[in-house]
C-alpha cells in the first residue's frame, strides 16, 4: 500500500510538471519579443527535466525492478536541468544552449526557431536516457507480468512513447517549427491515470 502511495505521489508531480511545461509553451507563443520567448523557454527546462526525472522515479517505484533512489541521487539528476535553465537565462553571454535564434510566422503565430548549442544536447541526451530507462523497466514488467497487470504496463509504455516520439519528430524537423511534445504529454497524463488507477 505504501508503494502504491509513493508512485501515485510521483505521478502527481509528473503531471504537474507536464502541465507547467505546457503553460510555458503557451506563454512563449503568446509573446512576440524574441528575448522574452527565450526567457520562457529557459524556464521550461526545469519543467522538462522534472518530467524526465519523475518518469524514471515513477517507473522504478511502479515496477520495483531497481532500488529506490536516495535524495542525494535525485539531486544529482536534477543538476543538469537546473544548470541548463540558468544557462538558458544567461544564454546571450555564452550561447551554450542556443547558438542562434530567429522567429518564423505560422499563421498568426511567431514561433522561435533555434540552432542548438552543446549544453542543449547534453540536457536532451540526459533526459532521453532517463525516459528510455524508465520505459525499459516498464516494458520488462509488461513482458513478465500476469495478464491482468500487462494491460496496465502497455498503457504506461504508450504514455511514454507518445511524447518521446513527438519530441524526436520535432528535433529532426518533421513537424516543422511546431513542437507538439507538450500536447502529447497532456494526452499521456490521461493515459497514465487510466493505466494506474483503473
């Protein structure tokens, strides 16, 4: 029962982080100044980092296939998102997050386009590793679990794969300048709730 409470609490933090990410994305769309857009996107790194960390923690807690992480280890995992957020806020001095930025018009929207710097890719790789590790834990659980638990695990895999796929498509340019990842995470939130609590 305690384990169920613990992973439900982690799931709540995950959903709050995805909501914050979506809010920053909407706010970034609503402003027209490039510097303000960069400021909002810099703040979103903390939300995105929290999403990847809490997804990994949730998978560990839900599957029980890895020991619980200590507070110190969670703090170390948080270092890269926090560093990237600070670097994003001060990017004009070093260009480690965005090497270059511009805006393009999509209908009535002005969307920020970027050439990514080295720290952005470090942040992205770290986030993907956590997301993939968590997904692997859940996938293994789906294979090894009884039929009654397998459908839940499959739902969790779908919840992880949807935003991950959308983000990869965005990074390789297949969705144009529009990043659909926050919307995909909102849908994933509904899938997560249905898979865990049904």
